[in-house]
C-alpha cells in the first residue's frame, strides 16, 4: 500500500511547499485559536493554553483584589521610577476570550478618567483588565 501511494503521488512528493504571495502566513497563536474548538485529542487544550496563555473568558476578581491593585497602581504613580510586573487580560477582538499577558516596566501615566495605564514603552492597558501588580525583581 505504501509503495502504491508513493507511485501515485510521485509527481508531487518532492515539490516545495507552496507559499502565498498574497496572504501572509498565519501565526501559531492564531492557528491554535482556530482549531481549539475541535480539541478532540486529549491534552490539546492544555497545550494551547500553555503556549499562548489563551483563556476562554476574562478572569473575575473579587473586590479585595481590585482594591489591592488600585492601591499598588497609585503607589507606583507616586514613585514613578519603581519597575513593575503587571499581568493583564487582553480580549481577542475576533472571538470571545483572550489572553493573559505579562509586562515589565514603569508606568509613564495613569489616566483615571479613561481608566487607562500608559507604560514607558507606550503600551496602553485598561485598569479593569489588570489582574496582578507586583514589584519587578532586580
């Protein structure tokens, strides 16, 4: 049977993989998200969550944790040279769910009316998406 297949497809077996000039190659995270609903294999979902840290829904924080985060952000604004580690949820614009991301750096500006944090590198994070704030270890 194997030799039959080799003979049958001999004309295309050694051809190079086609690469589209019009469409860019899909990233691994997007490809994983595309196939996650079909996780028929055991352990498939865990592998996706480990590599891209994809979550099905936004984590829900209790009021105590929210107050702690608020106090830590306010302290960081008062001591602007303090490097931080911020874990936040970034919603996926194409589907429900998103990813938990981690950023290291200093807060440039806290905008209370927009409920937004602007980091030194220009990253903008909504305060409501922040899951954890801690001092960056040197």
